[in-house]
C-alpha cells in the first residue's frame, strides 16, 4: 500500500497493515495523517462526518512517494487511486500515475472527485468510479443532465480509452459502461444503518473480485452487495469472511448479460 503516513496514528496503522498481511510502502511525512470521525444518530440513521484538515505534503515527500510508487509498477499491476489528495500534492497526481501505469503495461482504477478526477479522465484510466454529480462536475457540466445525456458522456469516456466507467447514485440503481455498451444495475433496497464508507466498500469489493479473475458481472455483483452490507452495520467496512448474500443474488442488470472483462 502506497500513500502518506505521519503523526501518532501512524503506529497503529502500521501494526494493522502487518496483521492483515499488507506490505506497507507509505512515505513517512512530518505532518499528521488526519483522522475522520463519524457520528451516527441511531434513531434516524443520519450520520455526520467530521473531517480533520489533511496534512501538508512537502515537495521532497511527494518526490519520495512518486519515486517509490513508480519504481514498483510492473506490467499487469492494478493500481487503485482513491480519495481526496492532501495539500501539497498537485491535482494532476492521479493523472500522472495513470499515464505512468499505461506506459508500463499496468492498469489504473480511480475513484476521485473535483479537479483530480477531471485531470485523471483525460489520461483514460482503465477504470473510473464516481457518483453522478462528481462525474458531471469533472466534465465542467454545471446543469443537471438526464440519463440519456449521462450515458452519452460515459460512452465518450470509454471512447477516450477507459475500459469501464461506473457512475453510482447513492442507494439507487447505477450505471456501468464499457466499450460494448451501458448497463443499469439494480441495488437491493434496505433499511440503512450507516451508509458512510459504502462507496469505498463498493469499489474495494469490485477491485478484489477483478483481481481474483472474476468477470465483470460478478465483480459488479460483489461491489453492489458489498456497499449494501456496509450500509447495514454501524462501523464502515467489511469484516474478514463477511457474506455478501442474500444481497448479491438480488442484484440484477437492466439489459442482456454483461460480457466478461478481466484485467
């Protein structure tokens, strides 16, 4: 795992990486990694996210991060870029990573928003995942667009070179586009406990399935069910060995069966 890590939270995180068998390749920084606190109102299910200010990454720290990452990219690797970028890291960071990965025969999956997403789209990463508002804003579209226009925009991104574009819509059905077409995927409806982290769990479940060698349909089923299971519990994330049923079986596609898509 690559990124930036500093302050008192670094030690327990490094310990958890070891317990989970994750190779830690974070760049150590002088400022503190932020901690995000989520307050959930159990009576209503409403949640409030309290984001601390992120750290300021120095030029030398950014350079060390990029050197470490680029040195480790190999053909066939799948690099996942997700979340907001800390201060001091340029908005083109994800785009640069995507271009470097492509040059080396690797694949990039990006879940971002704002200018970092806008610049990443131009690099045509293998996979793009974002919500409806994030996608249209990244394309500098300020007015609301209907589904027909949204589908057109997604197909334009696949023509630009991305293999798959996923646009989510909260707990509602979402769209996935490849160079073979666009599909609407049904999301099972539930009584939400805490939806915080469902987008991350969706993306993580999707990436894990693709890396196992599952086809696109199976990966989208896992992603959808993972996001649903996350929203059914108070704490974000899936526990090791968590079951995605019965929700995985309740996912259905709005058109013909998807063709397999492997990394």
